[in-house]
C-alpha cells in the first residue's frame, strides 16, 4: 500500500466554492483583497506543508510519545518543533490577524479549512497550533492593549505557545467546583495556587514561553461558576521590555499517557507550590467563564474538525485499500479458478465505504458551515448578526459531539474493511481510531454537549434559533419537492422537521411543568435526532447542487457529483431513519435510565 492522501481537495473545493460560496465574500470590506485564487494558493501551501512537515512524523509521534526527563523537562521528538516553526514561518499562526500587524486577514472558514489539512496529516502536532491561536484570539477579544502586545503578538509570531487550564483532578468538567485560588496583591497583580489536570501542551521546550489561560476563584468570589475569573499565567514571567524573565511558579507534576493523540503532550500542572505564581487578570473579575467561552467554543469547532479529519483519513485509506486488495469472487461466480476481484466490488465493502463517506463528508459540511456563520455574523455587512450568533450557539454542541460520535463510527468501518490488517499497528487506520476516540471526551464530554443542546440552546429565546433553523430546513424540503430524484428525500426531511418540532415542544412543556430531570434524561437521543436532521439538510443541499450541475459538468467531474448523490441517498436511507425511534423515546420521556437504582448497576 502506498501512502494515502490526507484530504480530498475536490470535495473541499466543492464545500468552499459551490456550497458556501466563500469567493463571494470578496465584496465584504474585510476580505476585499482576497480572490478565489488567493484562497487556493493558501490551501495549496497548507496542503504541501501538511504533507512535508506534519505527516512525516505522525506515526513516530504516536510511537515515541512525550516523556518526562530526570530534570523535569519534557522530551518531544524534534520533528514537532520543526513543524511548528515551519507553520509559523509560513504565516499560519497569524491567518486571522489584520494585515497591518502582519496577518493574512483570512476568513475564519478558510483558516479552519487550512487547519483541516494539517489535522488530517497529524492531529497531535496540530493541537499545539490550535491551542496557541485560540489563546491569541481570546486575548484579542478580552485582553488589554498591553496584554495583547506582551502575549498575543509573540504567539502570532510563533515564539510563544498557549494552553487552556480549566479542569482539575477533583472537578473534571464541573467547573463550578474548581479550587484554584487567585490572591490579590497590593501592586494589583495576583498570586495563584492550585492544580490543573488534562492540560494539552502544558509543558515542553518547543517555544520560548507557554501562556496558560487559567480559571481560578478569588477569596471573596460567589459560589459556583459565577465566581470564576480568568488569568494569564506565563511559564516564564516577562520583563518590562517584553523579554523573558525568571521562571514562574508553574510546575509539571506529571504527564498523562493517552490512548491516542499521543504526540500532543498532556499534563498535570501545579500552580504556586512555592507561593510565587504570578498571574494577570483577563477581562472583568468573576467573568472568567464568559471570557474563556471565547476560546472554548472555538476549540469545540476545532474538536469537530479534528474528528472529521480522523474520519476522512480513515475513509481515504480504506478506499484505496479496497481498490487495491483482491480477495474473493462475486456471489454468483462459482468458478474457484477465476481471478479474485478487488474487495470494493463486494456489496458489503461498498456499504462500509458509503457509510464512511456519508458521515465524514456530512460532518465536514456541518463544521465548515458553522465556521461560515462566524465570518458572516462578524464581517457580512448585510447579515443578521444576532440571528447568526444564535444559530452558531445552537449548532456548536452538534458540531462537537455529533461529529465526534459519528466519524468515530466511520473509523471503525475503516478498520473493518482492512480486516485483521486494520487491527495492527502496521497500518494507520487503528491510529486514526485511537486519535479520534478522544474527541467525544475533551472540550466538554458529549453527554454535557447533549444537556447543553436540549437544556439551553434549543430553548433559548423561546426556541427562536431552533425555529429559524427548522424553517430553513422546511424551505429546502419544499424547494426540492419538485425534483424527480430528490423529492422522496425532501419529503423525508420535511417529516424530520415535523418530528423535531413536536418533540421539542413536548420536552419544553415538560420542563416548564417542573419535569426537568425526566426531560433531560435522554438528552443524547435529542442530540442524535437534531444532529442527524441537520446533516441530512446539509446533504440535501449538496445533492441539489450536484443534481443541477451534473448534466453540464466536465466528464472528469461527473463521478464526483454522482458520488455526492449516492452518499446523500445512503444517509437518508440508512442513517436518517434513526431519528424516528429517538423521537418516540424522547416524547414518551422514558424514565428507564433515570429510575434505575444505583445499587443494581
């Protein structure tokens, strides 16, 4: 087997230029200098760099994971530092920054598309870049001018990296229970004391400094999440001129050894063991969680895209394998002397490939569509920013959780296609599965995302965001009801809109009547239902484009558009029907899991 591609550029071009039409954004002042040719040049550069500097150490980084040395330092294979340097030198750390400060001033959608290529080549090494840019973006939104100059600019230049420090050993995702304390000092600074667990990129020698964004409580803080504040805690304190000063009181207490994404060091950190951990407040006191959500929500889109690219890498490899591997004969061929056929000719293998394609390409469309909402609400002069922000809020838990769940299913099928070979470390598909398995867990577990979706996002503003989304789905169904080929799918989508609307109304009524626990007991089923319906809507839009383009498309493109139609049909026939039992279970507010006694488990 030769090395498989890290991306399907034809599909990425389709999503960007035919589905989202990002080239039309040139009329917006922010992106006036960018034409489609500019975007393609940036994507080409991303693709080359991902192949040359990221893919070259993906398996080695997995085998030779970061290790804590006797002197307390962390050893990481040298290719990681080389990749990060090349990434920064090419300007990718500053993709979103203003041209006046040396940035590319690209749309967020294009930046995430570029990131997707690096993720497919090496998800672990990409984690360092995504976390660091997330810190830079948070500081741009909530930091002072001085904080931006001292911490954000060096990140954009590639000299500093960053982390987000939320979880603690005893609290996990329950941020209201964190115990890290920030003590105010007479000079206006802060001293922090506490411990943080699961900190990706928390300690290494890959950059001049590491900028930790740390959630902590002050001594007089109100209880729960309302008492959380956000602090900059650098690994090395900075001198007045911005040069690196003495080591801050941040200690590496251990490295967590993970199932996947092993090349991205994950740490247990202790702050203030010597009583001298300096920190700077970001934003307003006790508004830390609101500030951190700027980075957390960006990270959740990143998690979704990381899941997509693990799924895509597995799909592309198993597709190539199925085309090359010869085994067995057609079911109606009884001649044992006839030559074996490529396994892609077997119906069950095609089923597994179609399943992967429908899930992965559907999730890719979902994630880039969510990214486009950021550009549209922030820079589109004629857009309804408030409505787009609400839709992004609604879709974010779906992007994070639905994508992580169902691209993992795709990775499972990639292993199955390779059979016993897929289960061995000599082939990459088992690593893609292991790397992807983290995505349902970090940045808020999928169970938490489901509770957030049903308990808050679907109900916010009396359900206005969900109603608007369902209205757009209904309009899509009506628009395609006259297509001979797409009309059955349009009817199925319309039925799904009805099911989701009825189910949400019943659950909302129950919660208003005080039955909150019963209504939320099966929240993951709600996420599955709305996630499947949203991806079906996006698939029907893709199929509509393919249907309308196929007749006049160049011969070389016709299989691509036929593939879109086939994957859409597969999703509607094999996947979308799962929303019906989910809706029935939710509507009857099944209490099985809620009422099962703890002692019987």
